[in-house]
């Protein structure tokens, strides 16, 4: 067996979680994936397309691994994001 090939396949998994922030109308988006060119631009386009504003961001790159956290909210109302839109955002981010 070639351990390098197994590791490469396993390391391509992208993890995305969205959790509601207590005492706020925002949501915390946690994204773990491999680094790639224009990653932040691609993430921003997904948020823009879904009419979501980024309130704050923490971007961490450790070698080829990226761990990004964003606090987001509904762009128009400044309120929390409904379940359907959350699922759509998760699915789009997982395709990165």
C-alpha cells in the first residue's frame, strides 16, 4: 500500500459547520479544508450569492490546511439565517 495516496484522499475532506451564536443574530461558520488559490475569494462569492454579510473573520493557514471562521448574518435584515439557506451555504462550501 502507498501511504501517501491514502493520506491524500483522506485529507481532501472539507468540513463545514454553521452554529447559531447565542445572544446574537449571527452564525459562526467553521471551514476546514486544503488551501488552494483564490480560496477566500471563492468563499466570499458564496456568501455574496447567498446574500450573507461577514461580520468578522479569523483566517488560519497551517501549511496546506486551512481553518477559517466567519461570523455571518443575513445581509438585508441583519438577522439570523434560515435553515434552508444554511444548508445551501454548507453544500456550496463543501464543494470547494
